[in-house]
């Protein structure tokens, strides 16, 4: 696990896997009709859990291959930095999902904007915190998510962005936005890391 905190060649497959999972989830969301705010939350919370499990499996496999310990002081620092922001985002989302699942429906254009902005803000904060123990690229990726969340919040408050689950316009479809951010941002980061993996990480 120490390699995940120190070397780009280990971070790259994590970013690639996470990006691909995000793109696939966005594709599923775009193809399935008749969705609700509750189904949106279920899909993307499930996607987050799957991406986390796959990342753990990748890091564990790399640690075994390199004959290194899975848990080290460096890896625990990274996990500790991610832990609070991710838990905060989940704790703010789960009550909303439970209310929607227990017969209290609400329009997607009311529920989804704050939820998506919270996700991006807290996830970006977690990446930025974890990046203090890894590389500048991870910190920049975190700021990218924070900026995207702030932009969506500003556009929504200004009346320029109203998410519609059945929209064919990618700009207004929340699945497309999630695919572009949680999928696309990670894929761009993976490409950058693969291209620069021969360089030493910027600590």
C-alpha cells in the first residue's frame, strides 16, 4: 500500500479503474428510462462502493506482487486523510436516500443539485487532503472536483442549470455530468500519470 502513496505508476491504475467505472455507470444511467432521484442516488452510491472495493483490490494485488506490506504508516495517513470527507459526504446523502426510498418522493431538480455539489466538494476535499501525502497531481484533481461542484452550485442558483433525468441534452442530464466529472476527471488523471510515471513524484 505504501506504493499507492508514493509512486505514480500505482496511482495510475487506480485512477483508470475509477474513471472507467464512472463512465460505465453514466452510460447505464443514460440508457435506463423512467428514473427517479432515488434511483439516481442508488446507482451512484453503488458506483462509489464498487470503485472503492476495486481500488482496494488493485492496491492489494500490487502490494503482493511487489512483496510489500498492504498496510503501512504512509497508507494509513492517506486513508486517514480521505476518511473524514468521504464519510461526511455519505452521512449527508444517506438520509436523503432513505427519505426518498420510504415514500417521500421529490423532484430530481430539487434533490440532485445539492447532493451532486456535496459529493464533488467533499470528494475533492478528500483527494486534496490525501494528496498532501502523495503528489501534487492528486491535490490538483481534488481542486478540480471542488471547482466543478462550486460551478454547478453557482449555475443552479443562478437558474442556468436545471438537471433533468430524462434529458437527451448532456448538459442537463445529471448522469452525463457525473460521467464527465467522476469518470472523465479520473481518466484524464490516469492518462497524465501513465505518461509521466517515469518521473519521480512531486511530494
